């Protein structure tokens, strides 16, 4: 299993111009679609991209580990994208790499405003009070509805 930071670093390695909020959203959408595509019963979520659940803050999904990593690395890097690491090697299995690349093409290659607004239209985000974890059941049901 991977970590949220592993997946964030993978996206950063695809495009070093991505900003933190863009990476957070790419990881969020990848987390959601992984749950939906690789689980058959919404009440028994066994397959997850990683164990950390997203938290909604100010109507935005974030992963605290990615936020902490950006803050930590910001102190030591002059790069725009603090997650870029020349030595970074994440060994992704084929199904995970395929899902991440598909999400990257869908969400990151559109204009910046669309990526920024994707999470605002999420039913989960709209109906969430600030600082709340989103359950895997909610994610599965939302993905199933679209």
C-alpha cells in the first residue's frame, strides 16, 4: 500500500508546475476513484489507495500528510514544487499507475480553474461542515451516483 505523500510525489514527478492545491485535488480524486473501482460492496471497503482519509476544510478536500510534507519541505527547497525529489522512486503497480495517469489526464490537463473548482461541485464537499473526515462509504456512494 502507498501513502498519500507517495501519490502526491508521483503527480509532482509528472508535472513540476503543479501547485499544492492541484496536487491535493489530484490525490483526492484518485483516492475516490480507487475506492469506487476496486471495491464491489460499499459496506466492505477492502481496497484503498492508502489508509489516510481526506478531510474537508473550507469546502476543500486535503490530506494532512501532504500538507505537512509541503510545509516541511518548503523550508529546505527553492523549487516551486517542493515535492520534486530527484531520488524519488515509487514502485506503482500497473492498475494504480493506470488510474493515476487517467486522473492526471482528466483533472490536471484541463485549465487551472476547472481543477480548482472540481472539488467545489462535489456533493460531499458541498454538504460538509469544515474540518470533517469523509468516510469511504460517502465516497463510494458519490462516485456511484455520477
